């Protein structure tokens, strides 16, 4: 039981937080811009590398690099939208999806060009885990979960207390009615990208702290992020949080050995998200919390 | 013939051969996307199935995985197409009722699962070590005739597929496909079993992709999961089809040849650079091909050989006003 | 008395086919103007064209004397025209209060009087102001839809079939509210299927068919006209 919690449950929650951060933005982009953003994972990668660059140049602890990483990633997202998605906005969403596929590759190759293909880590040294009773908590895991919770709280405040946040929710609900109410749709689109990028920068930083920073890191997350977003219901940011945790926990818990063998061999861990994804799409595409379907 | 000219000629033959293999795969994608509007992002998976199926059946005995049947290449290719078709059928039954963006996500997942299976089930595929010594037709001939002969095989396959697909396109089957692509609800209202047609297009397209994979395996004689890295394979085929002109079978041949030539030539050019630069150059090329796709999508979405496509038309549902998008 | 809204010879539609083939109307500040006609006559399309949601090939639209032909909704809304679509006219995941807030999105400054007005006009909404709008009943949702548009404190309110799908009790309530809104000084232009009821309230009525005007006059006049009754009001009670 203790091993279950220490080695599967806690990593599952940490991973789930990271998935949630990505899935919220993905769900919002899907709900407001109406297309499946395949470059979402690679934006997370970009966020991680920005954070790494800041942390190493300024020689600060990793978490301090977050504001800079957020600013840089948000700027990048706005630029990408302006250059590659906005010109295709009036067309069928397939065009933007293919474009995002291309943008994903472009981001990854730029990252490899600038920083090279090797793995990198954030300077942190070896820290002893926190031990409470029989439970061990890696220090970084505590930071990650706490920071994720803080960010999500801020997000909640933004979405429910600010005019821009409410306009985003309105546009995600009924875009034409939002237009009819005089809401400036391009402004909301910009806010969507900034928000998604901020969440991704955090997710990338946390993933980098938890594991390492490498060019494939974000792309490897794209299936779980989509699974989480669909599980939570497209356009429902709160659903995406639940979705992220479910997918993260499912991935970890599926590899728990029960009586010798696990439900899913560890080498097939990434298939878990896919199975969840397809199951949701076939059984209940609106997600657990009844989001949009297109 | 001078050695340089000979070298150039062999390079061109290789270019056309591999470009031709990609043309086969593009023709398959064209059936799915161009004819029927199915958004398949799992191309790499079907390509890989075909390659591995043919390789396993024809490769010599090796202790680490199933092999040694040493069946003739033709049979290998037939099984390659069939295997892809069967997998496509199973997946299609499950996922084809999903609509475009969701189908794309599901097919990416499919590609990913297939890649995992190829990497992990070493008893079948030899895992990361790959399958080697795959026989190539006509490899016994003295060079350059062996290469010429293989190129002829590729050209023959393309020709056969082209004729088949053009026939299908002009036949009632093709017309129904286009009707479904352009307005599925209307087609269904007219009494067409749209799911069946979509499934047929999906399976046929995947079979062609599998065939392409088989031909690829026999050409390169060694395959491993690395070769089927989804982003590159799937992505580059999409670029090829978009550049050539989706919906158009000639475009599905011209696009790949053109894009592959550009890709290959730029690779050749970067080989001249000092070695520290070559890896960087590879990433730069990927960046440029991604950028090229964006430019094509924005400026010339119909591709070289245009036919009106979903990619270029304005989405009337989006611009017609608040009521236009039908609720599901 | 000058007209708040005028439309002259509107021709246009979605894509290639024209739905409107020459529609003209005028609404003055005290009017309740009603557009009726058979299905497919282009009534909703006409409304959308006024609001800039449908492309016009010909014709002119003026609001408060200014030409707004072809302007986009977010340019028209600040000029004082509110629009309530027939479908998808609320934000289901936003609370009632947030829906109203979105209605006043473009307004700066104090909008508390606007809230008060809407809540006093529609008391059931005041009780449920924190509920997500999607959880309300059909009639209450329609109140939210109209309330949202009223938050703008517009000069003219466009309504597309405000009573469709409602029970007779609610239909009467909604029409009563519409009359109240008009008495408070807001011009009303609505498309209605409940032709007989609506025309009774109408100070100005337009019968459209085939995308063009067929009859106009005051509501009661149209109701009394045997030709109108025979051709367009059918057997409706």
C-alpha cells in the first residue's frame, strides 16, 4: 500500500497536474478557436526551454524563471497565431489543424537548432525526500503540486472575476452570441493564447524539473493532453483539470503490478491515454462534464 | 560514361525510386482525404504495418524473431496490403464516425500504438534491432540494372494504382465519395450508407499505404521502428499531397516527387557542409519544410494541380451566421 | 418623428442563393414592429441582415440616421441596436448574472441600473441570478436572452421568434414584457410565428413572402384584412 502511494499515486498526481495544465489550454483553444491544436505539446517544450534558458543565464532557482518563461511563451504563441493560424481562420478547421502539425515540427526543430538534441536538467542538486510517517515526498513534487494548485486558483479567479475571463467563457459557450453582444473576438482569441501559453510554460517547467528537458518532451504529452481535454469536456477548463488528474493517475496505476504482472506493461504506458481517448470519443464525446462537441 | 555522370544518374534513380514510393503512399492518402475527406494522421502506422508484414514473410531465418518463411516478394506485398487493410477495417469500424478533428486525434493515437507494438513485440518484429537482409527484387542483376529494374517495379505499381483509382473516381463509387466529402448530411439523406463508403475508402487507402510500405521495405532492405517515426512519415506525406494538389491523383504523384526531390537535394547540399553543421542542417531542413507547408496552405492551398478542396474553400458554416453550424 | 431603423430594398442571403429579394421596412421609436409570413419567407434572414450577420448584395440599412449597411455586429451594438437570436441565445455555462454582464460588455461605467431594470422586469431571474443559465426552464431562458440584450439599454431591440417553443402561459408573459419594454421607450422589431397574437400588439406590421414585402400596415389592420388572413395567417386561431 505504501509503495502504491509513494511510487504510483504521487507520481500519478504530479503527472496529472502537468497534464491538467496542458489540457486546460488545449480545451480552451479547442472551444474558442474551434480546432485541435497539435502544436500544443511543442509549445510546452518551448516553455520549458525558455525557463531553462532564464534559469541558467540568471542563475536563479528554476521556479523563479516562471514569469519570464510565461512572458516569452505567450509572446511566441501570439506570434504563431498571427503568422500561421489567423490567416486560415475563415477556412475549414482542417487547414489550421494541418498548419498546427507543421508548427509543431517547426518549434521542435528550432529548439533543436538552438539548444541541441541532448537532454538537459535544471540545476537542483540532490535533495533528500520529505518523510512523513511511511510516506516519502520528493521536494520537487511538493513544489509542483503546490504551484499547479496556485496557478489553477489564479486561473479560476481570472475566469470568474475578470471581464476578459468571462468573455472567454462566453465565447467558448456560444461564439456567435458573443459576437452579437459586441465582444471583440480577436481580443478574446489573444487572451486565449496568452492563457494557454502561460499554463504551458508552467507545465513545461514542472515537467522539466520532474524529469528532464528534451526536444521531444512536449510532443510525447500530446495524446494524454487530448485525452484529458476530451475527458473533461471540450471548452470546460475545470473539466480539463479533472481529466488531467484522471489520465495521469490512470497511466501510473495501470502499471501497478497486481500479483506479479501489471494491467499494462510499462512499455505500453503511453497507450493508456490513447485508450481513454478513443473510449471517450466513442462513448461520450461531450466528456464527463458535458462540454462541446463539434 | 564519366563517373560523375554515372553517380548523378544513380542518384536520380534513387531519388525517383524513393519519391515513387512516397507517391504510392500519397495515392493511398488521396483516396482517404482527397476523395472522401477523411483526416488521417496515422499514415506512418499503416506504412509500417505493410513494411513489417512483407519483411517478416520474406526475410531469412533469424533466431530473435519470427522469420524464415522466405516467401516470394510478390506474396509479401500482397500480404502487406492485406494486413494494412485488415487493421484499417478494425480501426475504421471504431473511429470513422468521428468527425474530422477527432478522427485526426484518434488516428494519431493509432499510429502511436502501432509504433509501440513494433518497438515492444520483439518476438515479431525484433524490436529496436529491426529486420535486416530483406530481399530486393532483381538484386542479383549487375548494377546499374538492378536499380533500374526496381525503379521499373515502382513505376509499374504506381501505374497500376493510378489506373485503378482513376477508374474508381469516375465510376459511381467515386461520385458518391465526393458527395459525402462535400456534404455528408445531404448524401445520407439521399439514402447512401455513408459509413460503408467511408470505411471502404479508408480501407482501400490504407491498403495502398501498406503496399507502399512493403515496397519500401524491399528497397531499403533493413527496417526498424526508427524509420517509421510518425511525425516525419505522416507529416511529409501530407505536405506532399497538399503541395501536389489533394483530390487529384496526378497531384498525388507529382507532389511527392517534387517534395522528395527538394528534400533530397537539400540533404545533399548540407552534406557538403562541415560535419558540425550537418545535424543542425537537418533540423533547419525540417523547419523549412514546415514553413513551406504554411506558405502553401496560405497562398496555394489547392497545390500544383488544383481541384477545389476543403483546404482552400471558405468554411461557409463559419461565415454564414449564428445559425449555420448544425448542432449534432 | 424620424425612424430609428430603416431598411431599403435588401437583397442577399447565404452563399449564392438570395433569400431576400427586396425587403424594406422602417421602425420608429415608439413602434412595436412585427414581421410575419410563411416559413422560408426570409423573416429571420431579414433580421440578421439588419444586424450585419448576412451579406447584402443590394440595399441600405440605417440606424438613427446613420448608414450601417454591411457593418459588423460589434460596430452596430454600440450604436444602440440589441439582437436576440432565435437559437443559442444564452451562454449556458455562465450564470444568469454573468449572462447579463456579457450583454453590457461594451458599456463602461455604472451599469447597476441596467441590472435593476432587467431584474424588475423579469423577477424569476433575480432569484436565480447565480444559477448557470443552461439549468433554467425554457421560458426563463428566454427571459435571460432578452435581458442580455436589454443590458445594453438599446434604442431598438430585434427579437427573432421570442416565443417559439414556449407554453401559452409563458408566451403571454413574454409578450407582456415586450410591451413593457416598448413603453419604457425602446423600439421593438420582432419576427413572430404566433402571427395573430403578435399582430394584435403591433403598431406596424410587415408580411413577408418569398423574400419580399407583401403587405404592410398596422397590426390590427393586417389582422382585419381578409386577403392577409386567407393567404398568410392560415388556420391559426
